[in-house]
C-alpha cells in the first residue's frame, strides 16, 4: 500500500511542478500585456477588462471535465487572474464598509484577493471615491431577493456619471455573533436594517423581547457586539473572525435562498461577451399610456426586460424615473435598435452600462 501511495504522491508533486511553471508563465504573459497597454497609452482603468475575464471564466466552466465543480474552477481562475492583474496594475476597489461586510465579500468574489479593498462609510461615498479617481472601481448593493431594491444605490445613479461594468450575485448567510455563552444572556441584537428584516422570523421565534438595534452595517454591528457582553450581532463569518466573536447560531436568515445582487461601478462599461445585460434609466412624458409606448420597442424587437424599478425624480412631485435591466449588450443589433426607438419616445434615456451577467 505504501508503494502505491508513494507513487501517487510523486505524481502529485510532478503535477504541482508543472502548475507552478504554468502559473508563472501566465504571470509573465500578463506583465507583457501590461507593457503593451502602457505603450498604447492605456489609462489605469484600461488594465482591467471585465468582458475578457467573464469570457475566460465561462470558457473554463464550459470546458471543465471534472471532478472539480464549475464553480470551484471559476474561483481558482478568478484568483489566478487577480494575481496576474496585480502585476499589470494593482487595483483599488471601494466598498460599503467597514471591514467584514457582505459588500467586501462581493468585491473579493468579483476581483479576487489580490486587489486592495477600501472601506467607506456610505453608498454615496463609494461613488465619490471612484468619481474622484481615489479608487479604480466600486462595489455597491442594488437588490436583495427578500427585501427588494436598495434605493440609495439607484438614487445615486441619477447624479453620478459612473457606469455599471459588472454584477455580483452573493448567497447571503447571516450568523448570530456574540461574546455571550448562549442566547439567554443576549439582551440586544445589532444589525443593518436589511439584515434585521431578513432574519425577522428567526428573531421573533428565538429572541422574542430582545431589543433590535439598527446600525449602519453588519460589520459595525459586529464591532459593537465585541464591546458588549450582553449583545449579539447579525453578520458574516468574516466579521466573526475580524472582531473576535463566536458564532452562537449559524444561518439564521428566514429564506434559505437569500441572495443579494451587487453592482461594480467604474468610469466605463464593458465590451460585449455574448452573455450581457444593459441597465437603463428612463423618464416618460406624463400622459396616459406613456410607459406602455416606451416599452413597446423592447417587445417588438424581442429584447427581454429582466427588471424594472421606479424612483421619484426629485424634479417635481409625482414625477418618476424608471430603472430597467434588459438582456443583451448595447452594441447588439436588437438592443441598439431598441435604444434608438426609446430615445425617440422617452423624455430622457441614459444607458447606465452594458456588462457581463454574473458568473456564479
């Protein structure tokens, strides 16, 4: 038996040597790409290509023969691309902080661990960091499968010139964190209002009568719980590690498929990949049937609408803008034609960005 094990381990060592050689060969090629981009005068925002990365991840998932899952293979390649990109141009990515939030987890899922994540205190600050050039990209939450749209993110697009260049879908598991030894000691629970809402039924069943305190983020909740022996926080596993808390109860979210969608924002959007979305902001004339006429070109041209939200325009009472996501890239012929017809009908059309669909 030991002879067989020794043989297998020797083969693994040989494979590891080949992997090491190939990893570094890829890294050298990435450095050469960076040099070529600089020679062509590419700015800092030209080094990261979300369309190119999405195509690579889809390709390796499609060609993956197993036994590793497609998700595992994509995660490995994401980290490899992240490390190689850091050799070309280290990226700074602003996110809704502090350290340990789900938004930071989404940023790392999308960009890999080789980027520098920069925590800021509010969604509008994420936009400002990118607009000012202090960060290359930003990551902001936009909707949750349980609680719906994040209105602060949509409202910021009304005044920001930034583009959507990617999306991240993150499965959200809420942990109850505390220094307390058991639930009987807990007198208050800190959490972001969204997390409190997503765990409402569990809290009512298991911590009835315990004070629920809404704070700016779940990571801030974990920080407060670390200072209070009679408190608990609803936050992530990462927050438990950062703030030195124990997980009293795992996965307390009411909905087992609780998922949040995040947007990646930058100064320009992505090229077409064959699996894209386009986000639009529209306003209509205030007359009967205006919204129906506005959306008619999408139906006629076979362009699928995946989401629509309305928000007050802030220009006049009862005046609204519509945020719409459609299938396809703005350069795809049916989408391009639909946009031309929308511009002829709408009071205002703004393309917020075309971007690859999230690679799960």
